[in-house]
């Protein structure tokens, strides 16, 4: 009986060993996923009405093949300002996505496509003087437009480049105050030219 168990064990090991080495190695893929930052340092280039969509973002570049990229992005900002009479808090959350075609020329990628951005921002101002009041500005911003860029590839994983985005969009603002029970709403449209520095790191 022990000899039978030994024969079965050896047979099973040989079968598994043969199956493992018999598998064909997959062909290398051009698909990549990574992470990075899209940083916009030139605030003066954008009008005030578009400043809410003009900030640094965490990006997740996904290269599908060698000529196509989908790039979701997230942004969060929390600011606080205080003076003798008032304290102001600003919370901003943004979500966007870009879709691009890519043309590779040696170690350089030229790409172009479209970006979409949605931003929600809440600004709350509270009086610190004898007259107590609270005002709240809620802003919903939407922007979409063409974007073009160029990036240099350092090896396979590091990419550094620049990009220009030309968004068209609108801001919807709602203003409320404890001084008055009424609220005020407004909508304005904007267009801008937004330059960015972009760093991307790919995991594979």
C-alpha cells in the first residue's frame, strides 16, 4: 500500500510539473497603469471664474495598447483663512477624466484628446466679532475641452511632460446667509487656457 501511495505521489508531481512547464508564456503587453500628478503652477493664466478647476490633481493614467490612454483624476483642497473679524473655510472636491490618442516618436509621446472636470466647492465664512453671522457659498463647476500635451519617457516607467487644456464650462453658485433667510443663485460661463506640468509613473 505504501508503494502505491508513493507511485501516485510521484505520478501527481510529474503531471503538475509537466503542466507548469508546458504552458506558453504570454506575449508582452503594451498596456500600462500608473499614478501621477497634474500640477498647474500658473494661476494668473486662468480667469477667476475658472479657478476652481485650476489646481493640482492626482491622476491615474491607463494606457490601453500603445496608442490610447484613459486618465481619471481626483482633486481635494481644504483651505482656512482667519482675520480679526472673520474666519473662512473652503472645501473643494474635484473629479475628472481624460481620453487621449498617443503618437510615440522614439522617447517622446505626443498626445491629444479631451478632458472633462466636475468640481464641488463650499466656502463658509463665520463672523468672529460681536455681530454673529455665517455665510455659505456653494459652487458647482463643470468644464470640458480639448487638451494637447507632450511627454518625455525616462525608461519605461517615468514620464515627465507638459499639457495645455482649453476648457469651456459654467459655474453655478448658491449664496446663503444667517442674516437673511433668502438665498441667491447665479450662473456664469467661462473659457480658459490652462497649462500644466504632468508627472506620471507606471507600475509595469
